[in-house]
C-alpha cells in the first residue's frame, strides 16, 4: 500500500531500506518475519507509524 501511495517500485524501496530485493519480496509476501531492525527502518526512513508496522507483522 505504501509503495503505491509513494509511487515507489520494489527495487527503489529495497535500496531505501538497504535490503536485497529478494529479501524485501519475502517480507512482503509473508514468507519471512518482520524483525525489529527492519521495522525500525520502515519507521525512520519512510515515517510509517508503529501501528501500521505492527499490523503488517501479524
């Protein structure tokens, strides 16, 4: 949803968050659990609120 709102492609988002594209893809598909480091990056680099981050992590 955030990618769409910000008009960011997955490759650009991976670069912003400093993760590989395959890892980002796994996180987005729910194949990999969200860890605290990644949650912190979402918050600090994209200003995504904790409420949204925790709803993603479920």
